[in-house]
């Protein structure tokens, strides 16, 4: 018996071998067919692939009876059993039509022409379950497992697909699908949380993912942020539909290891989740008091897991930045087997909480354990702002457990000494990038120093052999052949001298990028010697150093091993990034020579240098993406040709360039080109993302800024440019991606500020310095949820506590700086500390009587890292420095004024190990008499700053300096 549409198989099959399946779609509302309706004509399997969409509600398909019976338990029972249908040539089946058709195609189409895809996976799975096709179930499991485990899975597998598959598996009890969904999300959680549909993940799936032992996140903060976001989004609907489920959603927060959260983040959660956030802060502070006892108690209670960092075989990044409570013991307990005996765990915790001779004995045992527990996927570790980590032991930890580590970040860790860097090079030569930035020294070579003295800190660590291995001297061990470090950041390390820099030159075979910004002890000779040895360097940040003419001569000198044509054999020719801000040792002739050679540079910063038109005209490069010539004497004579040639320029900073306003009659003679005004040049060539404007930008019309400013994210408008009100109001329209706006000496109004806060939805930074205009409290009576940094310097003298309260309700700040707000009083402290618990920076100057009753409320802002209090009310006690360092574990900078002392000065601090303090500044005024630590008597005139006492800590020394000015 032949059927239409099946000619290719008609000769091969007899009527007894074939059966017509009449499949009715149960999901169709019109599935029921009238008894008198004729049967649809049967089609072949090959014809099914041509239907799009499928005919509905019924399809008839001619297939091989024996193949069905062999492949499907359902058809085995239906066609091969005792049912009345078993002998019929026409069998009716009611099920999901698409699922059944996909199964039939899988069974009868050639295997090479049928593939499982995201589109047909669920129909195949549903059909395989309903029709009991065991082989297809196996194929579905293999396919789903394979695509979920691929390296590119996070990109190729949509989250919506995972959610849809999970829902189906939950409904039908398909455990292997549930397991794969959970594993996929757990292994890729760090990426999944950025997906738009993350908040749509079902509660059960999210809960099982978090409980999965393979849950992989960069940090506990990342997990907590994701859960808080998910809970916030889902509680909105739960409170309306099922109030009882709210508790279940909040249960997810109990899965967070709160003792591993950064203190600043923990403090910030108090704004919207006060009880949860306060519990975290208290837990962290308790750990800071005695982590050893806490960990030993956890071992006794078999509860150590809650203190273990989440590190799995899939981990790529480990981020502990901002966790002052973390000690070296936390690092080690997180990478060792959970089945270790209790006594060994106690030894590890005891030895590595305060590293001593016992860790020396443990090292060999740990080395054996590391052979079976190395984490080869980890390529970045960040333990910045972790002052209680013993870095010698931490380096051993890196060496033992992370053989593929490439990036190590230890910024703002004063206890990470230069010796530690050398030890790191010795132990982990495979590392590619190291960042050991610290805050810039307050006292620079440009300051007028009255007196200075220093003392070696008693807490300085002993020789590096303490770390647990005996090794010959550093210079006998390091072999540059095996060193891979290409990027080294030493910014702010004012304790590194020429000798230390010479030791770094062992990296001559690999070093390509070096950042020594604000390393004041380095000399021009020392930098030059480094450049002579490390000739592969192509990117340098040398700002505010003694980099000078000799170093330029080294850069521009012929390299004997180089090429023989043009400048290709000169080191400067290969410079891709060069930051020379504030390098006062450079003369214009040396800069001219340098400019004539660097031609492939992408990032060039010459702020506050002796750059002239003649020097800049020598620059012929066309690859610039970043150019900063602020505070120089250049004019459009030299700047215009540079802008024209560099169409990829996205950052341009020219603030303080007074000569941009000048007309020059010798333009053609110098540059060979006529030039228009600044904005004309920019508008023709560039599409900026970061811009600083000062002199040379008036007048400005809205049409001058479009479209070249349409992608601007950061904008600074300074002295010399006066933007009209209509232009300022149009800024959110002109710059829809604006994130940071700094206005200096501009005329502003309520309309301008309110429009910015309402319309610039991405605005995170707003700074108003010395601006004029009729600004009132109405300006800030609008929501600005994205705003994180607010600086109001001498623009809001009317600001009251009520206005401050409104501000706390409308924005969630991390940095607040106010000057000239003389109506504020001691109640302002409570408003600030309760309204913005995650403040990291707080600067108050000439702000009424904020501190007349002390500063105790500010200590509730546990995230504070930088505090400045000047002329805020005489009420600050003698012990303020010690109190602040003790109460604020993240504090690095503290600036005070002796006018505010209520007890005739401040006590010198007694700094304990494990603190982060970098500098303390105490300013005094000319009206003051006697000792620099005494306050003036009543009745003195308006204070004018005379000098500043600066206490500054490096990794080894405490330096006390008196500077003849306010700093």
C-alpha cells in the first residue's frame, strides 16, 4: 500500500511493515476532530521537515512499524502488545504535536542530517519522555551536558533557555536536567549575574545553585550583591501574591558567608537592609578583635566551612579586597581538604593567624597537600586593603596552590614591603602583573618643608627567610630568563629608592609597563639606569617623579641591538603609553627631542610640564587615544594639527592652557596649517569620551558640542570657560552617557542642577567648585539614584540639616565633600552617618558647628577611608587620631585642624599592626602661638592657615614633617 509523499520508501516497505500515525495536538484548542471528518492524508518523514508551521491540529505520518517498536517502549506496548491497535495500519496518538514530530524525525532521518539544537531540545525531551524513547533521552542528556560544560557555554547558552529547561524538568521530574542546570549556573555564576534575566531565575533553581559545591564567584561580595538584587526584584511580586514566600526568599541571604564580605560593602547594605547589614558589620568587627579564637571555636564546632573562601576548580579570580578581617589563616584553610584531622586544622589556624616559627614546620606538610589541590584556572588574586595578611606566608600560598596565576594585586597594603616584592619574584616567577599601589605622599618635593624627622617602625617584619624556606640571597637566585612579569605598578611607594629600582631591572627580559608615579625618592639617574637595562618597556607612568633630561637622553639614545633604519632602533620610538605629569626636571629642548621620536604613542600625558608649541609641533603621531596637556603654555598653533591627525582621540584634557585664547600670526610658519577654534577642530575630527576644558572655549553653542560630545562620559569645565545656562541645561541631551561632571567657576542655577540630576540618569559624580548663581535647596529635591560622589565647595551656604536629610533620601553617596556650609551643627553627624552608611570619603570644611560635641557619630560610618575635618567646631578630643584608627579599620587618611581641638591639641598616635593608616595631617593657623600642637586662646582673629604637621607611614618608617603651608 503506497502513501502520498512517501515515494522514496514505497518500494522498500510492504503494507504489513508500515503504519500510519495520526497525531493530534493536545495543546491545540481545536484538537478535537468531528467523527465524520476525513483522515488527513499521510506524509513522509522527509516532508515533515518542510512544514513551517506544522499543520494543526492533526498530522498523519507513514513510518516503519518495526523501527517504532524497537526504539520506543510506548509504541512497543501499543503496536506489539495485546491492544486493539497493535494490528492496525492506522493508529491515533494524542500528544504534543511538535514533540512527536521531532522524535519521529530523530528516529527516521539520517543521523548526519538531524541535530539537537536549543530550538528543538525541549520538544525532543518532551517527546522522548512521552513516547519512552530511551536512546533519545540518552542523546538529550549527552547534548545538554556537553553544551553546558563547554568553555564558551556562558556565551552560547542563553540564560532564558536554562530557565525554560529547568521549569520543564521541575514539572516532569527530569533529574539529570535539573542537575545540569544547577551545575551550569554554579560554575558560571560570576557571569550569569550580569544577565538581564537573572532576576527571573526560579527560587528553587537559585537556591540549589547557591548550595552547589561548585558555586564559583569572584568574591563573596559578588554573591551577596546578586542575592540582594534578586530578592529585591522578586519580593515586589511576592508581597502581593504570596506574602509567605518572602521569608523563603530572605532565606537565601543566610547562604552568604558574611565574615568574608568587605567591610565597606557590609556597611553600605545597612541603608536598605539595616538588620542584615548591621549583623555583617558586627561579625567583621568581632573577627578583627580576635580571629584566632573565632577560627579555633569554629574548628571545635566543625563549622569552619563558613570561614573558607569559595575556591573551586573553575575559579578564575579571587577577590578579597577591602576585607581587613581576613588573615593568612583564612587563605590556607580555604585551599586544604575538608577531611583533614582537627589537630592539623588547629595548627594551621594557630600558625598562620600570627605567622611564627610554627609555619616554618608546617610548610613541608602543606607542600605535599598542594600537589593534589592546585587550582590551575585561577589567574588573578586581589588581596588589596587586607592589612592583617602576612604577605610572606601569602606568597607561599600563591606558590603552592596557584601555578597559573598571572595577576596579583596588593594595593593599599603598607605592610607589603619591597622585600616582599623580591620574594614574590623568587617564589612565583610565572606571574605577569603586580600592583602594589599605595596612597600618594602628602608632602611632595614642591612643598616648603620647615623640618622633617623619621623613625623606623618597631613592627617592621624581620628578614624574608622567616617565610618558611631557606634560600640563598636574592641576587643569587633570581634568573631573568624565568621571570615573566610584564606589568609592575609601584605608584605612591615613596620608600623605594634607586637601589630598589636597580634590583627591579632583573626583569629586563619581560618588563613592558612600569608605574612609578609619585615615587619621590627616585632620581633621574636611577630612572635612567632602569631604562638602560629594561629596554623592552613601552609603557611608563612617571608622573611627579624626578624623570628628567638624562632619562630622555636614554630613551632617545641608539640601541646597538636595534634596527638600522630611522628611529626604529631608539627605545622612545616604541612608546605606547607615556605619563610625565608634573615632571619639573624636563626642559623644553628635551621634550622637543622626545616628541620628535614618539610616533606610535596611544596615551600621552604632559600635564604641568614645560611643553611648548615648538615641542608639540614635533609630534607627528596619529595613534593617540588619550592626550593631556593641561596647565601648559601650548596654543592652537600646535594643538590643532595634533587633533586633526588623531581621529581615534577619545580623551582630551586642556584645562589651564591660557594660550589657547591667543591669536598667532605665525601659524603657517610653525605648523603649515591654518586652524579654527578648539571646538571646530574637535568637532571635525573626534568623538570624545573624556574631556577637560578651560581657556579657549568661549563662546560655546549647543551645536558646537554635537556630535563630538555625544559619547562623553567624563566632563570637567574649569576657569576660562563660561557655559551659558541653556548649554548647561542641554548637557544631559548632548551627553546622554554622562557619568561625571565637574564645574569650576561657572554660573549655575536651580534649573541647571535639578535638570542634571533628573535627566542625566547615569550621573555618578557631581562636583561644583566656587560656582556663582542663585542656587537654593530646591536644586537637590529630586531623586538621583545613580549619584555616588557629591562635592559642593562654597556653593551651598544655605545648606541646613533639613536639606541634608533630603539629600540622604534622594541619593546613595559613597563620597561627600562640603565647604562653607556654616548652618550645619552636631546633629548633622547623625544625619550623615545614618543616611550614608557606606561613605568612604568625608570632607567637611568651614561647616559650622558639626564637631562641637565630638565626632563619635562619624565612627558609625565603618567604611570611611578618608576624613577631613577643618574649622567644623571646637569639640574634637585629644585622642581623636587613635580613636579614629581603632574605630575605622579602613581609614587611610585623616586631616584635622588644631582650631577644632577642645583640649589644646591632639595626642600622637600609637599605631598597632594591622592598621591601614597612611597619613595624618594637622593644620594650624597664623593666629596661633606656641607649640604646633597647641590651640589658640579665645578671642583670636579669623584663622588663616600657617603650616601643617604631617605624620606619614611607609612600609618601614614613620616620618614627621612640618610644611610651611596648608596641605
